[in-house]
């Protein structure tokens, strides 16, 4: 009996103890301390318990986001893939666990946010016991969706910067605005999505905003404009030889030669002070002793703080890999822009500056029109509709996105009359005889439907089944060459468009890529030039002016920088049609498939060609068959 009473007494004491344990205030932790103590990483390069020691440069950034920190805005201009998103997720986990409230997380698009929710947020919750126990489950499971997670005392709401409704839906104490340089500058006429989001936590005394982003174009970079207002802290590390602290900068990277394979293994970092050789093996110890120092102390503020890192601090991306990427980018302006933005974490020069038309003209060769050479594997056409003419641009495509201009032609005629459309149909049906005798059709045609959309849809309708001819519409703010097609159910006049599918194409992206490609050079001994090289033919001055007829400049709307395209020559049809032909090639598979696919596509033309153009010419293919399959 005594034993039974003692057992009951112990249970009562245990229950009382648990009750008071629940009342005990949570220990005071910073975000980095919480992550080291509780966060479990599922997947990624380092699965398992999270350790700030692996990325010590993130400690001060995370701790600036802690509840008891005075900072309200934490700006992080950074290279790609150095752990910034994980730092943001640690902050979100910290808020969900010990400092609950409403959190709004924003990425450039809703689609990206959904992927992050599935691939990053959900695994974090699932793998971290303290978070998993707090999530609504059972009867409340309906409160948890891809874009919203409920937990005691708060919720995590996720949105895309391309949705105004998602950014003005609820007040939020905490904002994570990820990759702001990919946000639209003006969202649905309501202004900057950053301002729309920040309006959500304006009334919270302890509200915080975390803004990590890779920069893009100088003068138009949103993260750069935010970073410029801060104390601009950089991570200083000590030299293992002389002990002098310094920021790891690209100019101090050294290697032997310029061979993509042989040079990277020779990489070392040269100390600015003692000129000692610092190797990758020294990095971990150097980072552990690093410290953030303001480089603009006059901007020090108790509420705003800014940080900057490049990829030289990354524990996963080696210095040798940085050098390899740099060597790969040589001679290609587009790749150098990517290197500057994503590895150096710096803004790049605007690529929308138009090349000089005369320099482009001087690269053109005096060769026959409409005569593909043996390197061309398939042909596309871009079409632009004007009131009194239709402009056409025929481009041949070869290995590694090299292009050959076959013809530029303007078909005269009133587009309200049927004759000019009949002329266009004849051009689309033409066959082009390659120099070896192969007969090649136009594989795909893109027609601008921005003007006279009804007539364009009606013209494209007979091609709906084959998708050989498709309407397109340009979008300056689209970040892809083309978007998934949408069905045009009816024309503006109410007529059935017969299954016509409309593609939106990224006008700004295509123009910038074209200008980069037009700047590429080739040596005379090289018949095909570097990847992306455009082989031009001698046409008149108006054509070459039209090919570079627009230039991107930075304008300001509501105080925010906004790139905008301006005409520098009156006629821009060569530029537009070249880009529509490029979009047609991308839709066909140029950007997603390899050279072998292109060769296989070309093989289908071999099979279709019924007989030699010149019966005496029986040139053999590499597989031993002649060009007509025998």
C-alpha cells in the first residue's frame, strides 16, 4: 500500500513538474544558436545537423535577424550558392519555433516559391523535430498548403513577386524577400513589389526584413540600390602567413597558364600584404577567424545593416572551380556576365547597349542568299507584320547555337488584303538547297501577333496540327525565351481560332543575347566561329541599322530604376524578326537539346529528299550513304 501511494505521489510530482516546465520561458537564443541546436538538414551537400561553423560568415547575418537584435532591415548582396537561402530558412524555423508571428516569404515567381516550399521548406519542417511537432496536423491539416503553413502563434505565407494580391493580402511581422533582382520593377501598376511587401510589416515595432539577392545589371540592380544605403560590411579573414586581415578578392587569385583543364589545379590566392601563397586547404581556418567590418562606417545605423560575399568564401565551391568557370567564360560576354553576377556577386555592365552597326556590317560576308552551307542543320523564320508590308528573316542553325543568315525580305502589300498573306505562305513553303544538295524546308516559323492579331491567328490556323507556324507576342519582363503556349479560343472578332496556340517570348532576353552574339569574333581560319556566332551576309545599311535598332537604358519610375528599350534607328524589323526566328529555334529544341538531336533532325531531311539536284554529285555522308539515302 505504501509503495502504491508513493508511486501515485511520484506521478503527481511529475505532472506538476511538467506543468511548470511548460511555463518556463524559452532560453534566449540567436538564430545561429537555434540552428546549431535544433535544425536538421535533409538532403543537400551536407545532410544532418546544421552547423554554422561550416559557413561562419553567415553567423552575423543570421544573428542580425534574431528577435532581440535592433536591426529591422538586413541586406545581403551575395554570390550564388553560398548558403544565403539556408540562413533565411533558419530564420523562418527560428520564428516558427520560439518567436512566432506571421512570416511572409517572397520569391520572384509563385512557381519558384512553390518549388522552394516543396524542396526546401517542407523537408526542413519534416527533418527538424521541434518544427514538425508544432505544425498543424490531424484535424487541422487543411490549414497547411504548399503556400501556407500554420503553427501555434503564427503562420508562414509564401508568395511570388509577380502577384500583387499575394503581397498585399495580410500584415506580416517578418519578411524574407529572396532574389529581389529578379522581381518586376512595377507590379500590375501598383509599384515596386518590395514596397508592397514592406507595407505588410510597417506597423510592427519589431518587424524585420531579410533581403538576400545576387546582383544583376549596374544601375538597375535592386539589391545594389539597397546595399548602397548600408554600412557595406565585408568579411575580412587573416592571412595564414602574416596574419594581416583582408577581403578575399578575385584580383588576388593566381594560376599557371590559361588551359581549362590544366590551369585550375595550380590555383592559389596571393596575400595582398606578404604575397604569400594561400591554398584551398587554408580556407576553413581563415573563415573561422573572419570578421565583418563596415567599409562605409558613415552609414552605420541601428536599424539597417548590409553584407556582401563572393564565392571565394564558399566551403563547397573551390577556388579551382572559380578559375575554371572564369576560363570557360573567356571570349563570351554572356558567360562573363554570369560569372560576374553569380561568382563575384557584383553587378555587370548593361548588356542592352547596342553594338555599332558599322562594326556588325564589317563582319558580314558576301555570299549567296538562301544557300545554306553544310553546317546548317535546320532552318527557322521570324515574321513581323506592318500595315504595308510583312518582314521575314530566314536563319539556318548549326552546332552549338551558331546561326547563318540566309535571307531578309520584306513582302510589300496592305495586310488588309489577301495577296501579301499569300506571298507569306509561299515563303513559308520554300525549300532551301544546301551546298551538298540536301533539300531543307523551314522547320518552324514565329509570327508576331502584337498587331493585326486576328489576321495572324487566322493565317496560323491551317498550321495548328503541325505547329509549323505559330503566333508569338513579345514580353519585356519575361525571363525565358518562350513560355508555355496558351490556347487562343477566339479571335477578337469572336471567330473560332481553331486550336491556335500563342507563345509569349522574352523580348529583353532575346535582344540582349543577340547583341552579345553579334559582338563575338572569329579568326579567319575558323570557318564556323565560337558557339553562338552569327554568320551575316552583305545586305544594305538599313538592314544593319535595323538589326541594332534598339538600346536598353535605365529610366526611373516612382524613384526606382527601370530598364527600358529605346529606338536609336527608325526601322527595327530586322531586330524583331531575328529574335522571332531565334524563338522559333528555341521552341524547336535549340536550347534544351544537344547537337546529336540536331543531326538526327537533319537526317529526316535526307530521307525526304527524293533525288539529287545534280545527279553527277554523289557526295557520301560520314555513314557511307549518299545524300539521298542510298
